[in-house]
C-alpha cells in the first residue's frame, strides 16, 4: 500500500508571503509529494474539524472556546504570533484532527503522516510560538481516552524544545515526551519534558546523528509503546531562518530514516508530523518537509 497521508487545503490559512510563518509551505508540500508520486488518491485522507471535546482534553476550556469563537485576547495572540481569525481557527481545528486521523491510520497500517502538525508550543492554558492547538498532545489524549492506545511516546526533533507538549502531558503517566533541540533557542523558559537533550549551536550531521542513535534504544527499551508520534521539524537545517543548528538535506534524510527504521523494525506504529521550518525560499522548505514522507514511504 502507499503511505497514508492526511492533508487538507485549509491547512493554508492564507498569510501574506512575507509573514515569518511560511503558510504557503503546506500547498507546496502537497505539490512536492505529488511530483514524487506519493500523494496518490488512494493514499490521501482529509480530516473534519476537531470537536471541542477533543481539544478540551488538552487545553483549558475557556481558551478552546476563545479560539473557536475567534475571540482570543490580544495578549495571547501576540504570544501565538498572529491573530486568530476564522481561517486560523479552522486551520488549527483541521491540523489537530489531521494528526488524530493520521494516528488512527498509523495504528491500522503501521505508519502514516499528517502534512501539517507538530504545534508543540501550545500549552494547556493557551497557544504560543505560531501554535494554536497542540495537535500531538490532543491526539495522544484522545487515543488514550478511547483505549485505542495505552502507552504513547513522543519523539520531538524540531529545533525548538517541545514545551507545550511537556506541559500538557506531564501528569499523564501513559505518555512519554522526548525532545532533542537547540539549547539556545526558543522558548527562553523551557518546561521539562520526560527527557530533554539540548544541543549547542552549529551541531551538524555527524554529532546530531550520533547523539540520536544513542538515545533511540533507550527510548524503545523503556516500555512497549503502542504508538510513536514523530515530530520531524526541519528547522534543524543549516539554512533555516530560526534554527541555529547545521544539518544538511542528507542529515535530515539520515535522521528520518533512523527514527522511522528504529521503531518500525520493532513493529511499533509511527505517526509523523512535519513540525517547524522557516525560510524565505518556501519551495526549498517544502522539499525539506517532503523528506519525512519519502523516508516513511519505504515502510508503508
């Protein structure tokens, strides 16, 4: 079977081309996947907006209501980095539901990816850092509540520490959050994950992959995971505007192959989300995000 991919045209909320958050990467990623023969009709699924009940498993009820009503206080909008109007609210609901759907597909097929997701700075009380809802945390709590999974591992390799995921999941013993990120990067005040590894500025392919390769057996040895969420942020790339690390395209390919291969070799289902990536060359950025799907397709 082809790799199962979840997408929606409204993942693109239509920001200006010069916005710091490169919203046009979402349709460009789908173009890249089509050109690679991955986005074939039988591989594609589209989510419906996430219901409020799902969102309130991870986020404060008043904040969820504010986002759904497009009445987020200006102070919180400033922390998120953009106003939460109708298109942004819909996008957040769809991207979150997309990760839930991709996780269900991963449990069924062994592997699946959402062509969005990885909004790991959204905390229980509010959004932050270009993240409105925390899709991985919501999906984890939905699956746990339904009994579809009993043990969940989050492998977050975005260059920024997964503070929101750590905040939401810290009192959930059935979920374990691991973040490997740049030490001197956003957020300035980090919230401890179950396991954090902070890397110095300029870390390149060899040092990065050596560190990651030593940690993966430790993670898989902790317990028998029912599902792994893999945040494959490409802001670790040397050309990323916000990254401060120095991975190459080949380094990204080796990283994604290492993570996916490690868990699939052990029969553990894996749900990939794209995480962060920031560049004025958005087609090149979309091509970096496509590396996740290329690596995952080898295990479909």
